[in-house]
């Protein structure tokens, strides 16, 4: 059985990617980094699988919707 996708917080994303906070938010605005999810009133996080896909191919990464439309 497949394990559910974990939600990871900004501190973990910073450590895993090596990017700065400002770079992450700039890349989100450009559409070249996975957008965060609202997980509570004041909290956000990312699907770990989205961050793993970005780490595997940062230059070629596209949001799933755009990638599926092109294929």
C-alpha cells in the first residue's frame, strides 16, 4: 500500500533545496517552484513529492497541470 504524501514546512524545504526563503517565493511567483498549500489559518506547507520532483529536475520542473497539457 502506498504511503500518503507528507506535508513539509518551510524550514524543511529550505534545508532540502538549499534555496533562500526569498528565492523560493520568487520562484513560486515565476511558476518555477511548487506553490505552498494552506494547511491552517496561519500555516502553509508543501507536498513532499512536489519538492522531490523539483529537486530531481529543477530546470525542467513544471506544475503538474502544465506538464500534463503539454504531453
